[in-house]
């Protein structure tokens, strides 16, 4: 099986990410979510293991999704004729406007507006993770 690779920090997973993944999943194309193993800080408070757990819960029922953690990366590089495509997925402005920074702020502040932008399966887990930081 070949996968469509997505690399990110995903601080926090949200429906904007899902919109992009779903462009492939709707076509029955497998998705590989690769989480960069960064050192948590104020801007990126979730550990890679926490992010992986969140994505695995979101896509638990979908065998076309695989979630892994990778070492942090400086760049993505390729030579000639590597046998895979590099694609930019254009999304509607409403999807591009979803902000993980704003989601984190609202979760930590105890607000509820963020919930419309995050899969309901992970609301409780995300709240626990972020409010414990």
C-alpha cells in the first residue's frame, strides 16, 4: 500500500487538517500522518505522543489512516525521478482560517467556541492535555 504523506506538528489537530486528509480518504487513498517529534514549548505544548493519540482516536475507525511519529526535520528534499508527487492542497478560505493557536488559547481559557473546529471524539482528551500544561 502506498500512502499520501502529511508532516506536521498538529498543535492541535483540527478540521482544517481533516479537510485536507479527507480529500484523499474520499477517494479511498491511504493517508500517513507523520507527527514531528518536537520539544514542547509555550507555542507547541502537546507532546508528539499526545498528538498521535488524538489523531488515532479521530481516525480509529478508518483503516486507510496510519499515524506515526518522526524525528523533527529541517527540510523535505528529493532528487530527480523519485517516483512520488509533491502536491499543495488548496483549501477554501474558511478552512485556511482555522487556527490551532486560537484553538489552544480557547481550550486553556475554558471557552467553547473551539469545539466547532475540532473533531468531537477528541474534545475531552484535548481539554485534559492542554489544561494540564
